[in-house]
């Protein structure tokens, strides 16, 4: 087994503690921390990877924006409250012994008793840096675009669906942007398609937060998911991103790489409708002269 579980744990949802222990050992081999809690949040088990990640101290939990999480916002507490799984949430952990933050993907799952009551909650913490080492090349190619090294369209669509489910369940906002390279065909003819796409992807990734998600979405476009922010907050960072690409391109002596984009916020619609709205906003940005972002004003 070489992949970290994404949608469901590799353990029966009515597992006894012996099976959970075997699952914990399996995750140790992948470098994934597992903590098991009783229904009242009493700790019951942690594997070796969890001991290495957390140590003996109680960490401070941090959200995608660097803010401390309340106790009821922690993934295992959300499962205890709703009895529904939490998938691939971005969290940071800071221990009292260090000022550095360890960023993880957190997933939490319920385990039920025979009568249907909640018996255990399993919390999985995958260190992002470690995950990059343990996931093989085959899985990396299945989720990432080999040219730009960002997520491919199939996987960014999966992540958009996951973020939409989290927003519906917990009421957490997220913004999303469809970014395209201006005058793409002419730039590719002058510089080569691979060079243009790879350089743009690097510039975009450099300007995003640690847990923003970006993937290719069409020939010349990138879809960016910005968790836990409203569209007005997202516009501040995205406008800074647009300006940094324009400035960086000019300073490097290039012929003037610029981007345009459509920016909106999730409002409960399905993913295709949201993408269609973004594409319409992107088209408006291009029709207005390019090198600009067009935002859904109905959200203000």
C-alpha cells in the first residue's frame, strides 16, 4: 500500500480496537499519524508517527490563515458533533518547544458500535513534507500535471468537490479563481508552450498561501481554490499576485507576461455551475483589455 487514504479510511467503520491498532501500524509504515479518541474526546491510541509528530506536549492547532482553531473546530470534534467524516483539511501544528508550524492534511472518521452509536473517532495527520517523500512517482503523476507540477484538472476538480462538501457541512467559506495567461497562443509561438506554462505555474505557486490549491484547467488556465476566505479577502491577495507576475516579468526582461482571471465565492451551487460562472468572469476580464481580474460583484 503506497497511497495515503483520501476518501475513506482503510478500516471498517465498525472496527474493534484490535483492527484499529493494525490500521495504526499500517499508517506508521506510510509516515501518517493516527490518533483514536473515544466519543467523549478521551484519547485512546496514537501510533508511532503521531508520537513523532506531536511529542509529549499539547500543540496549538492553526487554520489555513494562521489563526488558532477553537476546540470545536478541530477535525475530531467536528466528527463527534456531526458523526460525518472530515476529508483532507489543512491544519498547522505548533508545539510549545518550537515557533515553527508543521502543516498537515487532517482527515477524521467515525467508528460506530454495533448499536449505531459513535464509539471512536480516528484522526489522521499527514505531514505535507513527509508525504512528498513517501508517495511514489506513479501516484504523483496521477494527481499532478507533469509539465507544470500543479494538480491536473481531474484532481483539482476532486478537491473542489471536497471543499464544496466541507463548506456545506460546516458553513466555512472559500473563494475560487480561474486564471488564464494573456495572449497565450502568441506567447507560445515566441517562447514555447512548455516554457510559458511552467514559468506561469511557478510564479502563481510562489504567490499563494501554503494551503491554497492550484491546478491546470484547460489549455491556458489554472483553477485556484482559496479555503476559508471570503471573495473580498481573496481579491486582495489575487490582485497582489497579478501585479507581482506583471512586475516580475518586466524586471526579468521578458516581453510582458500577464494574467487575467475571474474570481468568485462558493454559494452552494454545484461545481460545473461555479466553473461556468468563473469562465464568464474571465471572458469579461479579457474583453476589458486583459491583465485584470473580474470579480462577481453580486457577492458584495
